[in-house]
């Protein structure tokens, strides 16, 4: 009987010959990621009475969630992280100017096919875009991995999602995932490995793969996965990663899945997740015209270079509607540099956008908060009540294209209106 990606990759990381769904393995992750709250791990180590690390080169710390610090407490926490990294010789340390952990580490070439990666952020599933197994854990689990190098992990069952393409103009990977989340619900893939297959994924950009795997978390998934191919290898080569530095892991043709789901992307249109749940999804036609006070283009799901270019293509030569705040938070310093060089940054400025430093920004409630009764159209991955300020405010989720169209019209708008 064939094996799925998760079964193979976790067996490899546990140094055993076989792994089956439900089996508990001692897994040795290849990379441990922690964000601004890495200080919690440091404090836990102090309570354990140890300063020994299993492998400091497997530790990555990124100060992305509140950057720069807003309070003296946060500043002290960040200082603790800086001093710890320097004292312990942790080279994969990125400060408040770097951007969002998931994008920063991917750009740095640390994410590679066949790796197992744990992180103190639920959207660590994003690393499946490069054929890795990424999953979120708590700070106690991460600290245990810092010290022992391993943690218990149950081998998940796997779901096969077949996406038929190509997508029509104006429809994006974000719309595919919102449709899938709406159909399966927010717990439709709880503790499952979600493998993305089908004609749409063949030759798909790394940016779009990142969106697919990032939002797999909103299905309750343990991880997301897109099969590595020549696009993956080409991307890695641009990051200085050679084929001999990783080992691709592919599911077997006769692998057994607990469920198979098909999305016909060829007939799909823009989708909107309505307040206050990611699986409260409707076609844009049902919510178009809803007035907004703010538009947010950001988050690890949709603040990559391609996302910003998509939005800027619609905004170019146009202005943000009066009374609407357009907030743009690029995912990394590298992305900011690219947008400056090619004019995208200027396009946002001329349209009337406020561009922040790279980081999690409003997605993590770090700025861009709303007052009572306000409405935001966001490209982030969650729209829970109170996530962006007042509990009496509302968040709608859509693609960068929808965000740009909405910013121009001042109401939730279909981006296909702006396509020539």
C-alpha cells in the first residue's frame, strides 16, 4: 500500500522505516521557528534550569508580530530575544526590520523540500509550498525541541484536494482557498495533511503555492503540501540552494487518502469570507456594494511581491475612495526593495495608500485597528471578531485584487470590473 507525503516525511524525521496514520513518533524537526514571543521559550528554559541547546543551527527567531515595539514591555521582550540569540550563537535571528517570519525564512533559502519544520505560529503550514512539512506548535513544545531536538507527533491522515485549472481572469489562489474552506468548513481537515493536486498546481508560482498552504490552516489542517517540481527547484536555485542540499518527498501514486475533494477553478469567481468566520464564504456578487472604512493588504497569506503587484496593477492611475484608509504592509524587507525599484511602491503612494514597515501589522492587531461599527476588507487569513480592534467592527476577507478594487470604489467590489 502506497504512502502519503506526511507518512513518508515524518517517518524520515523520526528515523524509522514506516509511519502510518495515528502512530505517535519521536520526530526530529529540521527547523524550529519562533516569532516575537520567543521570550516565552527563553523563560521556559530558565524554569527548566538549562542553557543547553540540541542544535542552535536549527533555531530561527523572527521579531515580526509587533514591530517595532509599541510598549516598554514588548521592547524588553525583544531585547531578551536579541541578547539570547547573541549569547547562544543563533545565526538565524531576524529583527523588527526583516518582515514576516514565513516569508523571510523562505526568501533566505532555509525552507527546502522534505524538511519538517515546527513554528510558534499556526500558519507554519505555509512551508508546504516548497514541499516541506510545516506545522504550528506551542511555546512549550518548541522549547522542548530546542533542548531535546525532538517532540511527539501523531502521523496525520491525508486529504487529497484536486484543483482544476486554469483560473479565469480576476480569480486567484486566495479565491480557491476561500471556496475550499467554505465548502469543507473550518474544521473540515482537522489534524489532516492536505495535499494539493490537479492541473492548477502544475507549474504554479511559489507565491500562489504559499497562499494555498498558508490557508490550509483555516481548514484545521496539520500541514499543507504541494508536490515539488521544476518551479520549486528553479526558485530554490535563485535562493542559493542546490539540488544536493535537499531531498524531495513525493506521495506514492497509490497512496491512501481519507477523503478526496475537487475544486473546479475554471468556473470559479472571486470569493469573500464574511464576518466573523473564515468559512462564512460567499461569491462576491452576494456582498458587492458593502461599504468599507478600511482596506488592508498584508499578512503572510497575501503580502508577497506578486500579491502587491496584482493590487498595484488595478490601482495604477486611480485613487483610493474618499473616506477609505488603504493600509499596505509588505511581507519582507526584500519585497519592499523590489516594489521601490519597479515603481509599485510609488503606485501605492500615488493612489493614497499608507505603507507600513514589513511585518505582520494589522493582521496581528499591530496597528490598523478599527473603531466601533467600522468595516475592513482584508487580504489576511482570519477575520475573527476583535482581531483588528473593536469587537463591534467587521472584517471581510478577499484577494489582493478584490482589495484594490474595493479601495477604489469604497465598497466591496469585483476586480473583474477593472480588467481590460
